[in-house]
């Protein structure tokens, strides 16, 4: 049950927390309205006011610009006459008429999963039409409030406007902090809607407000911290303790596949096969009640036969009803971690929910670290472990993956195999009966083999735990987040503009911004970002130079840079002079640096070094590598090869393209600046020498100039936010 405060009571409440509100009067009769207007001074505004009233403008319950007592009296008569029985008790609210140059909306909402958040957007009657709103979770301090203001990205709205002074960002930040304090201090508040918050010559002024209360929480004084789910284990706090806690899962000394099968179509066969076939060097055991041999492994018939102290991890491919007792028996033999691949749990209905609770009980009783159930498996390349019920096994690398969908672990692994920029750890969280995404993120942050984490989320039921996990992790290492699906959970306040604007997606976006996590919109963008974080240094600024062997690619890159938060830096005169000495007169003499086909053997490495080493350049993008090798490939495939002198030119082009990629890597490492290389041949011709050289050098080839710019923008935003 909810209770909606009247506009008058709503304004009184927000005023207690620093929101500026004008003096106004609440009256019962037209005569009293005229008297109040005389006291306040003309012109005035008159509104019908009551607890059941929302969206008064849409109902015609507002009268503006009333200049004398007669106009106020007539307006009050009309307003009181327009009330309906459903409106309940009503009065007339009289307030001074404020002149607003612009209108904002500020407010707050409490999401059932993600908790309270503050909102800022375009205000007035067009708030929902414009749809321009941003959110950040509470608590919000002054710095966070200024970050929220920056998130709005509405220079025309907040800056100088037709001779009007810009919005005082400090005053607006104070309002936002006040709303955060209100949400944190009043647990009975469900939503706050201040719309419009007018920008006047004298500062900000709340012209309307609406507060919804949760009647089940009336009288509570302090908003308690979100309770930790009972199913979650206690996780140690220091990095060393976290690594040790997760060691049995990601670096086990020995593995038992429970439910190992001789049938290639069974999960128990696939899991055992992948563990044995992909380089795991620890001991491997199989458990099958019928005994026998599978893939050369003699099967144990009962968990009591597990050699004590030699198995850390059990991969359970057994029926869900048997798993609780199986894990208890494994724990009794010293097994301290489990990955439960079996399905048939909470995704299957009430009986499965109860089975999932049993897994959580086993974790509490035994201290076992239990991943899953209903997951596809885990990967840990530092120990050659691919304990999955699906392919592929990714190459080693510095990207860690935790996903609520096993398909995204597979997708990331496929992209890693394609590009050569590999994975450190990866896990399908499944139903997360015991440990969830935030737990894995904590481990990745502590893991020395991981440089960047990627998370795929469909639900955000971990709430405050996830927010804290993102915030703590991104402060140390980049975190890339892709969220699929949406719900209506964030639209709790249907009667308010704030509730209409504060959807789950907008709130989650604000959470990522506040936590400094890099949110992306697709698997491809996620991998682009993660692979770039894993292979490039962070830029110290936005100034970017583009080096291209042909004009069209450079134009595309320049357009993308202009649309981004990066800057296509103007070449300083010293660089122009130095380039003039190395390039033919037809070069572009600007940025992008277009060689116009005038490069010789050493042009690209020399020019790239000049650009990257210049103090005015923060990052570089190299375009056009592999194109000559592409022609070399055509020569090789043609009927004139070998012969016609083609061998020499083919060899030259192939060596040069590989050299150019290597030069980009070396320039980046020497200067400590990102140098991104982009070519569509990364997709179209995986055997191109430039593509092969990138794999061998451990760098990432972006598939287009636009995707390279987007990835570099992610690096710049993270570098700027964490500086």
C-alpha cells in the first residue's frame, strides 16, 4: 500500500532536506485564496491540492499568471468545482508566480532490487516525452552529484541559454545530495518527484513536488542496509584470502567428474573429455556407480573411494536429487569446491527451488564453495583447465569472464580463439545458489592473472552486493558489463514522472557510471572493450591521432572521433615539419595523417614513432595494415605464381604488414600510450600476415575504425574517472 502526499506536504518534506521551495499558502475558500495572494504579491499561481492528486497540469487544475484578487477568486472557484469524489479532501494552493528560463526534474526512487537512487532530467510537462534522465544510486555525495550532472550531458539545458545565466552546478549538486539524504533517512519514502525544478534568475526553485510513501514502512527512522542473502558464504576480505578461498575452484590439485559417462552425448562424458583433452595437468578421477573405464580413467564407484587430500574440485553431472548427498560425501573426503552442471533446479519449478536450498545448506554445513547449479562450466587457463560441458577452450590471456548465461562464456571464448587475445578465468554462474557474480568479480579483482573482468547479467537480484562489488572492483581494474533483458521492477512509482523515467535500465546505467564500470551494448562491443583493456595502456588524455594509408578509412575514423568524447588533435607545427621530411608533398598535412600511398619501406614505423612519441598525442589509431598482403595473397592464388617476379613482392608485402603491426605494439610499449590497429581483414582474412602477427604479438586487431574509436573511448573514460 502506498500513500501519496499532497503537493504542499511533499514540498514541506523536501524543503527539510535542502530543496528550495517558495513561500506559499494552503486555503479552503476563494476568499481566503484572494487574501493569500495579496499577502504573497502578484502575480500568483493557484492549484488544486490534495493527497489523491497527481499530474494536475494534465487535468487542467493549475491557473498561472493571476494578476489580481478577482482573477484569483474566479480561479479558486473553478478549481474547487473541478474536484471529483475520487480526489478526496482538497484545498487551493496559492504561490508566487516564478519566471523560469528552464525546467529540470529531480527526484528519487527505491528499486526493489537495486535500492534507492537519485534522478536528474529534463523537466516540466515534457519530462516523459523528452525522456532525458539519468540516475545514480545513493548515498550520493557532492562529487557523485556533480558526476550525475555531467551524466545528463545537456550543455544547452544547463549552460548559458539565450542570455540566461548557466545553472549553478554547486546549487544543483546540493539539491541532489539533499534528495539522497532524504531517501537514506526516510525508509518509508518510495519515490520523490520534484517537477519542475525551475531555473530562475535567483536560483533553483521547486514549483511542484510529489512524494509517495510505503505505508508498510511508516514510522521507520533509518533505512537499514540491504540484508545479505542467507545463501551467500562469508568471503575473506584480503586479496590473498580471496585467492585462497577460490583456489580449489580455479586452481584445483585434482578433479573428480561425478556422473562420468561413456556416452559421448552425456554431460559427464563431455566434461571429462574437455578436462583431459585441453591440458589440465592435475589428477583426474571419474565417478560412476557402475564402474568401468571412461577415456582411459578407471571409474570410482562411490565417493568414499576418493583418495583423501588429492581432489579439490568435483564437477557434478549427476541428477539434482542426488547432488546434496554427493557433495556431503565429497566434502568428507576433503573436496572443498564443486561446480554443479546439473539442471533441474529453480529454473524447473518449486521442487527445484527446494533442491537449490539444499545445496546452500551443504555449503553452510561443510564450508564447500559451490558454483552453479545449471551452469556450463568453468575455464582456468593458468592451470590448463577447461571443465565445461560445451566447447571451446579459449587461449590463455588476461580477461576474466563471469556470466549468468553459459552462452556468453562460449561466445567470449570463441572471440578469444578468433583474435588470440585470451581468457584467464571464465565461469558460468548458472542459478548461483551459493556464490554469484559479485563473488566471482571479487576473485577476479584479487587474481594476478586477470587484467580486466567481463560480466554478463540478466538479473540484478544481488542488489547492493553487486553495486558494492562493481565499485570496489572497478577502483582497481577495469570491469566491462553487458546487461540483457529488462523488467518493470524499477517503475514502482507509476503516478510520478520520476517513476516513469526511472526504469531498471536507466538505473543500472547510473550504477555502472557511479561504480566506474564500463557498460556496453553488445557482445562484440564487450569483447572489443575487454580485449583493448587487456592489451593496451590507458591514455592520459583524449588527444588522438590517426595514421592511415588511404583517405576513406581516415575519414571514417575522424567522423567517429568527432562523435566521441575523444579529440582529433591538431598536429603541432613541429610534427608537420618532421613529417614533411619523410612524406611526399601529397600527404594530408593534417590529422588524420593520410600517407596517400606514398609510403616506402620504413615510412609507417618511422611516422608512427614520431606521432606516438609527441607529447601532444595521447593515443593513436593505425589503419590500412594487411592491405598489401591481401594483394600478395591474390598473387599467390593466381595462375602466374610462382613466376613473373611475384615471389619477391609477395614476400616483401607479407613481411612489411607483419612488421607494421609489430611496430605499433613496440611504439605503444615504448611510449606507454595506446596504439590501436584496425582492419576488416581481422575478420575477412584470418591468415593475413598482419592478422597472424597481431596474434603472435598478443595485441588486438579491431574490425573497423569505428569500433577502434569506441574501444579507445572506453579506455579514456575509465582513465579519466580513475585518475
